[in-house]
C-alpha cells in the first residue's frame, strides 16, 4: 500500500512536479489572464488587435477554455485518486451559495438573451441551474465541488468568446430610455477578470491539495490577484496622466546659461540678480498675452500656500486636542462625544465645509474670497483626522513608558513632551500625510472660499511672506495678500474641463494645458506625500535609536 502511495503524482508537499506543475501553471495562467484583462479594460490592449491573424478576444477565449479544462481535469483526477490530495467532505456552504448565485445569473442570461424564454421560463431555468450547482458544490467532495463549477463556468465563457457569440463588435442594448448598453469593450474584460479570479482560486486550492492548506492557498491567491489589480489600476492612472500631460509640461523646456528668467535676491540690503540655467515655462510662468509659453505658476504657489496654511492651523490644534483627550480627560461621555464628533466631521463631504467657509468666514474677511478663508476651511477639514490619528498614536504608546517616567519623578507634562509625543510622532505624521493628500486635491471648498481667476498672470502669484508688514496699531501686523483671492491647481483644473472655459483663447492647446495641469497637481500632491513619509521615517529612526 505504501508503494502505491509513493508512485502517485505529488503536489507541493513532495515537490512541484507532474500534476503539481499543472496546477501551478493554471494559477499562473489565471494571473496572466487577470492582468491582461485589466489592461484591456483600461484600453491599453484593443479587442480588435490580432496576433498571427487571430483576434485578441478569440485568444482570450481559448486561454479561458484551457484554464477551465485544467481545473476540471485536476478536480476529477483528485476525485478518482489519480492525484494525491486531502479534500474535505464538502466545499462548504459559502462556496455553494457563491457558485449557485453565479450559475443562477448565468442561466438566467442564457435562457432570456440567447434562447429567448419569457420571464417565467428564464427564471425557472436559472433556479434549476443555480440550485443544481449549489447541490453539486455542497453535496460532493471538496475537490469536485470546488473545481467543477468554476472550471465549467470559465470554459463556457471561453467558448462564448471563441465562437464569436460575444465578439469585438458585440453590443447588448438594455432597452432603457437612456439608451444604456453593454459593449464588448467592457463585457469581455470584466467576464475574463471574473472567470480568472474564480478559476485561479480553484486552481490554487488544488495546488495546495485542498483541505485546510488548499483553502489558505486559494485565499492568498485571491488576495494577491486583488492586490495586483489595485497596483495595476494605480499604475495605469499614473502612467496615463504622465503620458497625456508630459508634452504640455515640457512645452518650451530649455537648459543652458541664461535661458531662464531673471530673479533678484536681497541679502543684507544688497540686491543680487541671476538668470536661471533651466527654463520650464509651464511651472515658471503665468498666463499672459505676451508669453511665448503660458503656465500655472500662480496656481502652484496658491496650492502650496493653501496646504501649508491649513497645516499650520490644524496640526497644533489637533495634536493639542489629542493630548488633552488622551492624557488629561477622564474616559466618559465627553470623550465619547468628541470621538463621535471627530469621526463624523472627517466623513463630512467637502462641499459642506466649503459652504461653511462661504457662509461663516467670508463675511468676516471683507465679504470677499481670500486665501486666508481657503486656508481656514481646509484646516477645518484636516483637523478631525489629525485629532483621530494623533489620539490613536498616543493610546498605542505603552503605559510602561509613562510609569517609568513617573518613577523618575518628572512631571506629567514632561512625560508627555519627552516620552509620549516622540513615541507617537510616526503615527501623527501618518495622519497628517493622509489628510494633506485629501485637502490638496479638494475643489469644492476652494471654489466657494478662495478661487480667483483661471488664467492668472505671473505677476499675481501670491507672495505671502513678502506681504507681511508691521503696524503701530492692533493687531500690529497685516498681510493684504492673505485677503486676496488666489488660484489653485484643483480649481483651475475644474475650470479647464468645464464647458467653454478652455476655449477662451488664453491658451493655444486647451486639452494639453488641461492634462499638464493635472500632472502638475499630481506631482505637487505626491511631493507632500514624499515629505511626510520622509519625516515619518526620520522620527521612527530617531525613536528606535
């Protein structure tokens, strides 16, 4: 008996050979199909493309048929002991409900759209098919219940593509008044994504030998494929924005002695002038009729000052509130009410904050939109997250740190300042990073509280530092720049894509200007992220030392 066991094709427990390689290949094929369908969904691969004269949709279908067949063969081989596995008695109720629901939908679509049955007919067919698959999954052994429904569905979807039932020109008109329809450009990638996920999970369970190990392998495969999809979507979005916006950003770019604008710096009362050795007009110019190349410098500076001003208001207040709630206030109804309020404020839509700034702040700052009103409005948006993350970071500091500090005879405030806050700083910085990423791209609050012109000349770039002046009467300092309206990248991008604004003649290429603005906004936001991440790593390293 032991000799027979040793001659079976082993899985991963005894080496990835034979059938183990087949299962691993099925998992790999599912991952490839998943990735390719994502690229097709985002139009990086066209369904009308051909490889060696074969349409791309047909190749997808053939790969799905191979994948589904491999999954079915492996499950049947395990059931008849051609493959050494350890399946449980049933695939489980969750798998049964999932497979039953999927086949219920598939049966209903086939009966109604392909066969042409009426409501009663397609509903009966869907119930029979879904119920049968549910019974098959629950009542049979795990190797059959996990592989046969998934593999059959994947192979069926592949055959639909191969036979041309759903081809590159396929359209399903839903018959709604709004003329809604499903096209092949959406349906084929989505069906491929779903089939690849389903069969990838079943193949991963088979690769793990079913049982507890197989279920863990299947779960990990789903997690990895979803992680790939998240990263792929992010990469495609970034790559698409970079591709569309790079040309506009680099328009007029030059490097060399004296090619850039002339700048003047005053040190100790002496003015020094120099010419920039690099000229990037889109980020160094405003919009002007005499400019050879127009840019968005005022909007860039306005965005930076918005974020910096919001942080200057929100971060000290948020950390101070977190210190009080964590270290001084007794746990009770008051702290619970503050928690509910901060969580609610963080989830409040940005347009509500914008309306608040418009109704409350603007009348108190001369009844006009201003940079200061925008800063304060965004600081109100940032404040709840700073409070939440700072409080959580301080609560995560072990009480042993506080007890050890108290045992040395130091005061409570000295303990907070020297022990608690340094230990919590990485978490606090993380919260600030998340908040800055949100407020830097907000449009509604800026539109209501701060927005100035769209095509702003370079001479109107806000000079906040240079605008400060001391006076002899309270409040002894003034800054007219803070009370002037200013532009910002999110608002300018919103205005550019609004009908008619981009065609005003201020820029030669409105579409290129729009994508270049989006790319610069992305770079500014990512720069704030980079600064925050660098600060977090610095504080974490200092803490570990």
